[in-house]
């Protein structure tokens, strides 16, 4: 399908999954508001895309309700879809100092998702059924022993998806993704450990990590005409790990 005339918000747009998602949306003639806290990476993406008026970049950490409102005010709505990919993957040692990591990780993965959904819900396209796609993680299903805060935050995303799918129905379809081991820069510190990386690969039935585009295509499905009776769901994009 074509997204011509439809306006998307993509947070974490300069990340690995974000970049592939934006490319796919633009190929289908969407307009995109691209939000990322890394200004240099966002500028490089815009230059690479060469999409002109189809994209509006905004440098923001969306760390407060006001910051979310300001970011969305950068373009005239109404909006069709929110794709919230922004997040922080930070390990902790589960000591007395872990609380500071917990606060940062909750704020950058769960609290900002709530704030963005609130701001987005006031700018909906009233002429169509809109979409919200939030990103959880395999970590919410299996837990990550050295990323406890992250696992908890991504579990919170699942609760947010399920609650908002009821609260915003029938005008908004709200779904989530739970990616597994995807080839992005975020988990590079884990894959640098050869022994651990070999063990993780052995747990994946497909015997490889996923490509960011393989997540982006599922985002596309949830925003498209093939998912008009799908809401409140968390789709695994993990090569079969969660069912193995």
C-alpha cells in the first residue's frame, strides 16, 4: 500500500531499526517527523535520504511531556502513526549504585513512550484509523541478568500496549514488537564477547542475528492495511528464540 499523504512520527530515527523503518516508509510516500537525540546521526540520515520536504528532523531526548509536545509541534498534523523506537540499553551491576541506572533506563524506554503516546493522541488524523507501534524486547520475555532495569522497562511497554489498545480503541490500533538479537549498534558490547555471542547464536533457531530491515517490515505490517483487525499484540521478531 501507499502511505501518500500520511504523517508518521519515528523516534530513535537515527538508530539501526529507525533508519530502515524510515527508508521503508519514504519508499511508500509517507511524510516523516524524525526524532533522535543524536543530532549528528540524524543530520547524516537526512543527508543520506535526500528526501527533502518529506522529512522533518528534530533533535530531542523527549525526556519530558513538554519536550514531546515541542517535538510534535515541529510539523502541522494531523498524524497517522507513532513508531516509538527510542531507547537506552545500559547494563547495571545490581548494587546500591544500580538505582541511577534504573532511573535512566525507565525514563528513556518507558516514561518517554507514555509521554509520546499522550502527546500523539491529541494530534490524530480523525479521518482514518491511526496506529501506535511501540518496541519492547526479547528481554521482557526471558529477562537479562545484567540488564535488569532494561528488562523491566520493556515489560512495562507491553503493559502500555495492552492498556492503550483498549483505551484508544477503536480509533487507534496499538501494537508492539519484541525484537531479539538484531544487528544494531546498541548491543555491541554483548556481541564483543566471543564466548557469549556463540552461545546466543546457538539459541536462535535461524542461526543468525536479524537485520534491522526485518524489524522494519513488521512495523510496516502493523501500520498497513494488512493489520486492520490487530491490536493489543506483541509480535516476536526474534528468529524463533522465544518459542525454542
